[in-house]
């Protein structure tokens, strides 16, 4: 059970335009995450804009995006984030075996050099914050400047998501 009551479309004072924008990005539904963010319309608006850009307006390969989102979820012990993104990862081209192997990717033969460098980057950003120069240089061999910025924002953004989810104990939709 979430630590705060959910805010829904029929809750008093809800910004109807914001609600429409969130539902549009989500395909019509509100997630429990959204129901917590709606306690603060300015934050919900900014969150919806940022996460919408990360998910739908980047050039970063969708499979790489979802791979790092799953890895961040594992590292931060954020099951909600993992459950929400596993089906998206499959839709973006990851195999079920790769989704399962994200937990112990270093020991898995299922990831190519680009995926391994991207996963190592997500690990460094999440666990150490600072990224060692040799790792950054390895990543640059695979990605353009724009893709590096988009990958960095994705890892940073989904670290924010998992921390928000876990601090408020937001439950997975039934």
C-alpha cells in the first residue's frame, strides 16, 4: 500500500488538462505512480514531459533504453519499475532470456559489446555516480554524442523513478 492516498481523476482540485496529458502518454490509463505524482501538479507536469521525452522522443535504440531501465530497477530493488518495463523491453526486441539475465549480466553470454558497455555505464552511474573515463571511452565507440546524452538522461531519470517509487512504497497495479 502506498504511503500516501492516491489522487484520481475525480479527486478534488485535479488539473484536468494535466490528467489528459498523462493519460495520453500512458494510452488512456493512470498508473499508481501517476496517482502519487498528482499530489503536485507542477512536478507531475514536468515528470510527464521529461519521461515522455525519454521514452518517445530520443534516438537511443529502444532495446538499449529498456535494458538500462531494467538494470536500474534491479540495482535499486524497485520491482514496480521492473514489472512495468519488462513487457516494453520485450516489445523493443529484447528476448525473455535477456530480460531474465539483466540481474547478472556480467556472467551472461546474451549481451554484445555495445549492450555490455551500456549496462556497465548504468551500473557506474547508479552505484558510483562517477563514470570512469575508460568506461566512458568504451561507450563512445558505440554511441553518438546525442545517444550518450539520451542514455545518460535515461539512467538518471529512471534512478529518480525508482527512488520515488520505493520511498513512497507505490504498489504494482493488480
